[in-house]
C-alpha cells in the first residue's frame, strides 16, 4: 500500500481580460521589456500583475513580460466564501474567535491572530498563475467620469484621461502542494510556531471543529515528528485519515470553484485540476502519474480515492505523563539559565555603579 506524504496539484485557468493589477511603479520594468509594444512615461497607468524573464524575441534579447495572477489573489478566490471580508473584531470575543478558528476555511488557509498567539500554518502552498497562451497586453486609453478637479492657484488641474492594461482571451497555469503532515496536526504548542489555539479555549475549539468536520476529533496528546532532531514532544491533536481525506476533498472542490472577477476588466476561472500523490519526493518528481479530478465543469471524486490509498501522518505518539515531565524539566533548566544570565548582568551593573561612586 502506498503511503501518501503530500499531494501535488496542477491547476489550469481560462479567462478574459485582467483580474489582478499592480502598483504604478511597475511601469519602469514594463517599459524596459522587449515585448512591450505600447509604452508610457506617465504615472496614471494601471498595470497588470506581471512576471519577467530573460528571453529572445526575434533578433532582440532581453526581459520579456508575461501576465500573471498572484498567489494571494488565488488564495482569496479559494476561500472567499468562508472569508468574504476581513475584520479584527473576531479576536475580541472568545465565542466569535473559536468559531472563526474552527471554520474549515480558516483551518485550511491558516491565520495569525497576533494578540493571543494563534498562528496555525496553512497546509498548502500555491504558486502564482502564469499566462501560458501568449496573450498580448496592450494599453487601453480611458477617461474617468465626473467633473474635472481644478488645481490650486498656480497648479495644474487633474486629468480624467488614464491608461489601463488590457488583454483578450487568457489561459493560466498554477501549481499547488498540500502537506499532509501539516494538515493532520492541530498544534496546541508553540514549539513549532504553529499553535492553532491556546489551552483555555481547547475544549470549545475541539467541539466546534468536530461539528464542522461532522466527526469527533481525538483528545490532545504528545507527538514527535518522524526524523525530527528535537526530543521535545509537541502537544496537539492528530486528525484521522478519513478527516484528512474529507479536508483534502473540500479544499480541491474550493479550488475547482474559483472564479475571479474584476469589474469592467475581466475574469478568470478554473477549468481543470490534476492531482498526484507523493510518497517519495525523489521517485515521484516526474510529470507522469497526474490524474484529472476536475474537468469540463465536473468534479470527480473517484480519482481522489485512486490517488490516495493511505496517508503517512509522520508522527509518533509519546507517553503523556513522561512528555509533561520532560517539558517541565526543560522549562526549569531554561529558567535557571535565564536567572543566571540576569544575576550576572545585575552584578556587572552593581560593580560599575560601585566603581563610579569611588571616583
């Protein structure tokens, strides 16, 4: 049986127009690229998110510009239903915070609430989507509606004329990588800098997460990741294979539903998803082995079961009491070292004051 450690995902998108814009400072790089046909030296230009690479175009050599959709824009598109807007108020109320942290979108995406220490990492990484069909960007001249503002005495007024990147039909490709070990662990420790929730809120959090996953999650225990150099165990909750499979399925469905729209400038939607289970990164690094899980508007559940035979969770459970005692002993040693350093600093300071007083 093949134990899956991670899942590689290939994503194809199609659309029309520009859906992700960048800063006007991009103009300098745009004007230097050899495939830019319409250039502008003015600041009133809206440039599309772009990537640049060294290439040859005809008899010219230099930087070539291509259209892209940023990874942050894709993440927002994946989780927009669960997180339609951002508000800091969830950190001010325990009930709101628990339901927010135990939400499936929050669980998959990973969030940092700085004033309380929750910082669960995202279980997946995703690249920017690069345009691969050779669509040509051009500057579209436009005019803003409304009355023109007059400048102060001696100053020029504003202009309603501006330019914006425009493009026709587009096709993008992006890659995604799902880390099963990160998905499986709900950390309750700051050892690996990925604590999902503080101790006081664990009972309410586990109850809410169990409801959202439609199955009860286990009790907190201590684990060490296989192959880790650390002997200090990490306290957390390990999800079972069925729960992980459910979360992977939910995440891939959310990816398949991505439809990024930008008012008046274009849209981009996912048209195909391919997945591949990774058991050995060295042996499974080739292009072969990918299977379609979403195509022609249909999400197929069967390929997921074919690719994922079983999960290798990469964690070894440790005795709870022994782990607690070990952590307590280490904490005491750390306090001793800190106290010795503090005493030494104080003694040095007192010596300097005494020496200064005798002068």
